[in-house]
C-alpha cells in the first residue's frame, strides 16, 4: 500500500512539474507576444504621424510630381500649358461642332432628298396609264 501511495505521489509530482513547465512556456510566449504588440503599436503610431505630416504638406509626393508634370505640359493643339492635345477643350469643342453639323447635313439631305430616276419613271408611267384609260 505504501508502494501504491509512493507511485501516486510520484505521478502527482510529475504532473505538477509538467504543469509548471507549461506555465513557464505560456508566460514566455505571452511576453513575446506583448513585445510584438508594442512594436506594432509603435509602427502604427509612426505611420499615422507620417500620414498626418503628408496631409499637412499637401498630399503625397507622387501627386505633387504629377501636378508639376501636368503644369509643364504644352498642348500641341492650342499651345496652352497644363494639358495635352487629347484633353484640349478647343479640339473637343471643334469635334463636337463638326459632328453636330454633320448630323444636321444628314437630316437636311434626308428631308430634301431628290427622288431616284426610277421612282420618277414609275410615277410618269402610272400617270400616262391613267390618262390612257
């Protein structure tokens, strides 16, 4: 019986030792995670500060670079600075005007279209036949 009690005590001590080792492992992992979380918070704070500084400075660098490039462009259509011929309002307006004139001309031609010679011949034959009868 003492032997059984001795075995039980040994099993309990082994279990307690294993639990203590697991607790130490868990504490170590918790500390590592806390360090990572703190460093992430620091990085996040730095990012927020950088973004705020960029906003205060008037946007990020690529937008500034793009606006500088835009100002430096010269339109080959009108010669003005700040846009290219593809986006030139003078060209766009001229194209719209030409398109509307083309549409008006087509409408006019449809309204006042001359009849074909065959239609005239058919109409004349019908009139002659009606006169003969």
